[in-house]
C-alpha cells in the first residue's frame, strides 16, 4: 500500500510541474479530493523525494500568489455571460 501512495504523490507532483496545474485541476485529473492532493504533496512527498517536493512547491506558491486574480477573472466571466 505504501508504494501506491508514494507513486501517486510523485505522479501528482509531475503533473503539476509539467502542466503548471492547480491543486484543484490535479484532483479532478486524478479523481481524488483536493485535500488528498494537498496532503500527498505537502506531507508525504518531502519524506521520500525532497528535490521533487521543492519543484512542486515553487509551482504551488505561484498558484497561491495568483489565486485572487483567477477568482476575479472567474467572477467577471460569471456576470458578463462569457
């Protein structure tokens, strides 16, 4: 069971790095919850693959910094009818 979790965490990290994806899009892609993605990446991944964790952490920090902008764009689209 442990290798499945480690493999999933690595797959999630690679997907997020390659696609510059958010936690939400990765969760949809893999069919799991956002909290599972977050736990895999923030707690499990550093325990066995620190270099990959550092790469994915950079992408997640950029996403976190831009989330208020994405939210504004989504709201604008919602009320504009696009």
